[in-house]
């Protein structure tokens, strides 16, 4: 008789691993299951071993990021939306700094290799909307501009959420994104207002 896997056990182990990351505890097979009420065999049953746990943690990071980006409602101002997506990205990194580190550890594959692409796709769609609205020039490559926007957000997240700089550093996102979007053809004053509006949900 084949036993049905209980998704609650898998979730419990992922949450336990995340907690251990936060408290800087060494994650081993035995330490992972300690206090969870399951045996070490559960790690193999649900993840195929410790490598599978790290894959699942990476995936959880992107799953939480996708959920955070989904909270950004589409508005009539696509440039505001681009900045708001960047702010949501940073908010997710600030709320989940240890998962954020694991997300970009390419030592382990993702369970769903398209998860990271979906993050970029959200930005590409916003850039395309800005082009259609006449905010960006017609010759702008949406993928290239979206990648540049993500680079700014990722750099700030790495320096603040998992790095040495204070949270006030996030304020640099406004002039950085404004300069990027103005170089893509947006009006400087209108662009600044849009970016400030989208960026405004971040603590400084």
C-alpha cells in the first residue's frame, strides 16, 4: 500500500529550515527534523535528501516573491507600477532576508525553473504598457529595460536586506529608477512623480 504524502509535513520542514536560517543554526538532517515530530526519513520522502530541501527553500523564496508582486495592483500609470513592483521586490527581501539569500544560490536548482522568469515577466509587461502609453520610446527593448530595473532593485536589496547598508539607502531607488526611465524617454517631472508614488510603500 502506497502512503499518500501529507503536504503539511513538507510545509513544516520548509518552515523549520527557514527558521534555522534566521537563527543561524547549522542545518543538518537530524537538526532539521528535531522538534517537528517526524523522522529523518521524511526528508527523503518529501525532498529526496538535503539537496532537495535547499531546492525547496529556493522555490519558497520565489513563491513568496510572486505572491508579493501580485499585491501590486495595475493602475493607469505604468511607470508608477514599475516602481511599485520594485518596492514590492524590496519589501519581500526585507521580510525574508534569509530566504532571499537562498533564492539566488545557484548551487541548487529550482524545483520550478520558470519561477525566476515569472518575476522578470511582471516587469516586462509593465514596460510594455509604458511603451504603449507613450511614456517610453518605441525603440526601447522591454526585456532590456526590465532587466536594468531589476538590477537596481536587486542591488539595493543585497546591500540593505542582506548587506551592510542602512535601510535609508533604499531612498536611492527613486533617483536611480527615475534616471533609468527618463533615459528611456519619460518626461523627467512626470517620471519622478510616478516613481515616488510607486516607491512610497517602502520604509525609509
